[in-house]
């Protein structure tokens, strides 16, 4: 991977979660559903409302999280683990053992 791509990717890994924290919890609440299950079959799937539920969870709005998708309580810790591992991996790749 080229050096500038690594820096861009690392910056994105830091900035995207910060942007989600800055946005209000109700930012994704309005608008049409994006789920293919709802659009094609008019039925909700287990992942429906996950984005809205996660957004409410990171803003500590627990009733809002439960209203949209209870699985967000499981998904957020898993996403955090994956995100932290990727940050550490990229940090080591860029700053600890840089390419020559």
C-alpha cells in the first residue's frame, strides 16, 4: 500500500467516528428505509434500524436504541474491538515499521 493511502485511511479511521459523535443522535432518524428487505419484500430484517440504533447508542440514548434495534448493544462493542485492532495495526504499519 502506498504511503499516502495509508495516511488517508488512518485519517478516515479517526475522523469518521468523531463525525458520528458530533452529529446529533436523531440525524439518521428521518428518511426512507435503505434496507433491501423492506424495499423489495416489505418485511423488516434483523438488521433493520441498526444505523439508527447505533447512532442513539453512541449518544447514550438507551430508549432510542431499544426502539430502533436491540442488537446494537451487541454490535457496537464488536465494532469497537474491530476498529481498535485496525487502528493499532495501521499505527504499527505506518509509524513503528515504515516502508523504506
